[in-house]
C-alpha cells in the first residue's frame, strides 16, 4: 500500500499503486492487469510494463504502447499483438491463431508473427501484412492469398 508523503508533488505516484490495475485500449478492449512496471536504471523513466492475462499468460509492452495511467486503469495508445489470439483475413474469415511473435532483439519492435492454421502448419508474416489489431489480428490479404504463401 502506498502512502502520499508530505511534500510529494501531486502528479507523482509510486509504481506499486499501478500493479493490479486493468489494461484497456481506446476501444475499451481489456488486455489483462498490470503485473510489473519496468524502469530504466539510468534514466529512471518507465520503460514498459508486464501484463498478466490469465494462467501463465504474461507479456511485455514497451513504453510506446502506454498512453496514460488513470486512477483505475492503464490506457494504451494502440492495441498490442499477442500470442494465442485469432487471426482473420481482410474479409473476416478465420485463418488461425498467433503462435509466436518475432521481435527485434535490440528495440523490442515487432518484426513478424507466426500464424498457425492447424496442428502442423504455420506461416511467418511480416508486420506489414497486418491490417489491424484488437481482439483479433486482421491481415491485409484474403484466405486464398494466405494459403498460397510459402
């Protein structure tokens, strides 16, 4: 439990006041709860957050996803791509699920996603192939175009 200290400016808060708060985007989609806040050791600025979304489903969001912390929620500036969410084509036909995220090791920027369309088959798609993200990932192609990819 955090306590406001005498002489502490009004816009400052301790990091533990945000753990457990809901994480939502601009459309009201809930992505889980704040588990950890990551702080840069050199600048002491927030570098990102770990989001807890159910049993063994934690993921990291960098600071460029964070819009603002409110009293009850962490508001995201854009929705994140996560593993396990459905993938559809541009016409909203189901293709599969996001199996794995491929990120740049230095910048943590998403480069591509691996989409599984069954037990054995998966394809790697560039982030430029993604049209939109929310509760689902929507691709910039039809299901037939997806099937023709190698």
